[in-house]
C-alpha cells in the first residue's frame, strides 16, 4: 500500500509540474493576445489588465495603414517555404551520403562542415553581401533563398538521425534488389527519416520566418521587405510607438508559425507511432 501511495504521489507531482510548465510556456502567447486588444495607454496602466480588451479591430486597422502587412507576409512566406524545401532536399541528400557511404575525404569534408557550423552567422554577412551584390541579387528575394538553401546544422542533424535509423541490412537488401543511389535515397532513406525531416522543416521554417538581420541588409527597398523588417518599422523614433498596434502585428505574424508547428508536430507523432507499432 505504501508503495502504491508513493507511486501515486510521484505521478501526481509529475502531472502538476507538467501542467505548471505548460501554463508558464503559454503565458507569453496569452499576454500577446491581451496586449493586442488594448491601447497603448491601457497597456501601461497599473495594475496591468489581465483580460482582453476591445481595441483589437482598431489596432489591426492602424497596422494595415502603417505597413503592407500582407505583402510583406507573402514575401516571407515565399522565402520560408522555398528555403525549407531546399534545405530538406539538399541537407538530407548530403546527410545520406555522409551517413551511409564511404568515400575518400569523407572525414575531412565532415570536419570542414562542422567548422562552418561553428562560424557565427554575423561573420558571414559581409562576404555574403559582396557575393550577392556581384550576382546582382541584392534587393530581391533570391538573395535570401539561395544562401540559406543548405546549412551545416541540417546536414549534421540528418546524418546523426540516419546513422541510427537506417540499418545497413536495409541498404544491403536494397542494393540486391537493384536500387541505385537515388532510388535508395527516395524509397529507402526518406520514408524512414520522416520524423527527422519534420523537425528540420519546422526548425528551418521558423528560423526563416523570424529572420531579421539578413533581410534588413539584403532587401534595400523599404517597400519590398519581409514581415519582421516591416514590423520593425512600426517602432517610432520619437517615443510615440503604438504598442497595441505592434502587438497586434506580432500576434498575426504568429499564426502561420503555429499552423506549421502543429502540422509538423502531428507528422512527427504519427510517424513515431507507426514505428512503435511496427
């Protein structure tokens, strides 16, 4: 009896801790919703208002007047979707080679790639800008898509995932069936590593959606910018920022991220459940 009571107490403590963690994690989203429905004056009142107000429509109306919200969102969507698909293809293809094939210089190339992985993105801005300028891509969305089409983190992540999930026996049997490299990649590797691809897709899409520094540098036309750069234009330099309008923009910018996250997380859980049943 004592053992059962101790187990129940530990289970109850664990559930309470998880619920508390979920509430703490969700509070910033709730607070964003609350602030987006109040005016700036109400936001700075003390004690703060903890319930939604009635100024959301007004804040959204001012937001659409200040910036081309849907135009900048469309630009961001093009960049994020294009980069995500390119990263999933190139990174998984390179990771498949590193994980399951032996060739001269493999370790040296992997060490070089890991060295690139450790270089801060800020150090790449100047040479990257020079290259994009020489190619004539500065000011276009191409300057955002092509440099991000593959990255060292994605290759490293997918390599580690493939090494543990694609067994050598599966590769040997596919070779006996006459599968070439591309058929092995498409019909053998990709179906097995879909949870890893789903995570990489979510991570890449969110990173591109929230990217601010490089689009600010590369897109020199203020009327042709991504969403995060457009939202930054809402901050006034004379101290009269409409924070209700800013938070309304931040809230609307979160919606595509939540949709992608739930779709990707559902894919991950479904694939993991299939693997457990098998």
